[in-house]
C-alpha cells in the first residue's frame, strides 16, 4: 500500500490495540527480534516422485543459493541464516562458503546430513542390519559435525528415512538400539554449544514402520542422548487431524523443543508454502510459544527453520511469502488479550475464551508487520519490492550454462 495509506492503517491498528492494553512497542520489539532460517534446498530445482521441474535462474552452486537467500533477508529483514544439506551443498572449502555468506550479511545455519540417498541405505542408515553401513552413516554424521565446527554452526538437524515396509523385515527393538549406538557416538563428538535436533515422520519412504515415527519416540531418544538433544517438529510430518500445538506445548514444558521445520500440507508431506493450508493452526502454534515465554519457559534457543520444496512456485518469491506468513502469525499471537483469556478460562466461559483467540487471529496485522520491516531496513511490501527489483531477470540472464542444483 502507498506510504500514506500504510501510516494511516498502522496508526488505526495501533490505537485499537492500545485500547485493549496491548504494549505495541513491546510487540514491535519482539517482531524485530524474530529470526527465521531458510533452507538452501528450497532455492534449487525440486519436484515430485515423477518429475523435477527446472526454472530459469536456479542456482548452480551453493554460493548462488546464498545470493538468492540474501534477497529473502533483504526484503523481510529476519532471515540472516541458511540451513545447508550435505552432500547437496558440499564444497571444497567451507570457510570460503562461510566468508562469502558473511559478505552478503548472511551465515550458515543448521547442518543437515543426508542419510537417505545412498545405495547402501536401502534398508536403513543408522538402523541398518549391516555394521559396515551403520559405520558409514555414523562417519557421515561425524563429517557434518566437523563442518558445523568449521563454520560456527550450533545445530545438527537429523532426519532419517529409516524404516521397514513389511512385518518381520527387521526387529523394532534392535533397530532402535542400533540408532542409539550411532547417535551416541555423534552426540559425544559435538562441540560444546552444539545441539542435535531429531526430526520424526510417521510414514514415507517406509510404509510399515518408521524408526522415529512421532514426537514421543524422538523425545525418548533425546532423553537417552542428553540435554543437547531436542525434538524438531516438522509441520508436514503428522497424520491428518493431529493436534500439533499440543505437541509444541508439551515439548516446551519439558524443555525439549529444539525447533521447527515450517511448511504446510494438505494430505502427505507436501512442503507447501507456510500457512497456505491451515493458517489457524500456525497461529495457535505461535500462541503456545508466546504463552510459554510468558510462563518463563526457555524459548530463546528454539530454531525457527523453513523446510520447503518449491516445485512449481517461483522459489525466492515463494520463500518470501512463507516468511511473511510467519511474521504475521507471530504478530497475531503477540496481540492476544491474555488477561481476558485467563479470566475466561478461570470462569469456565468456553466461548469467550475462544472468541479472544479469534479476535487476535482475525486482526489485520499487515500494517504492523510492514512498519516493523521498515524499521529493520527491509521492505514494507516484500513481494512487490522483490518483483520490482529486477533480480529474477538478472539471474535468469546471468546463470546460463552449468548444471542447476537439485535435490536429486
């Protein structure tokens, strides 16, 4: 919206929030401090099981991925780090990659080992019956820990495709013990300050059982490993109807919520733009995060990461929209009238409590988020500014030749 319209909308919103006793300056401070990590693999070509769809200007190396990610940070103001995937983002000199990222005002974030695309991993990686394969998988974990040490990353983000397709294929318990043995070695090798985040997924690519199928199995593994092992919640990795916000609340209460992989899905793990299918769920997740902080829980180290594969969407613009969805969902959670909500809960007024949340959810916080982005030196209208920048035309012209990066 034009500058005058934005200022008028912002002042009107600010006045309404202050009438409710909302500390708008405090809300803005929290929004300025918000950080979201984007994934390197979202900037490369991706697709379905049937086809990978190339797009003009797609990066040909990890350095160009960081250039694209820097555009997301430039226009949203809150995305200074990029998660990398090894070996998809393998380079000869990780110090050089870290320095290049720094020159763009960026840094390398979580390190994601790949334990699902090697021929040896057909029957599993850290759970494989063959000790040779488990050794190979563990060595890759150790390699990624060393990369993290070199570039100053404090997160190892682990997802395992391990599982079985048929009853009797392998022992549930023996596979669990094999995983624990491998992860204990990796955990012991992490430098002080580094965390291991264990992601779970209830199906795919294994369809009879998955070795880390839900948050409870991931939590039990973390408890055996130590305090620096925490659960990673991917919004696409749950059965339909799962109450994800309750999972978040429980893990926060146990001080075991390590982070998120934000995305959206309609049925399976679709990796759609954040908030595109169930924005109310996304809002309720942030409500639990805000409430936990109010209660004194440690939320300062929760890693807010996006995990998306843009198959048909323009990649940079799709990522910008995802980040904006996270900014707006957080803003709505920050304007919840907690005094009214707690009074409704104490009095057993079910519908008043629900209306309090609905009132916050239906608040148009876009002017507030636009002003916060301006305060950060970013764009009031990130999509419009990016489209007008000419960056897409520039990279489509410059990135001719070579091989575009892809998750395949």
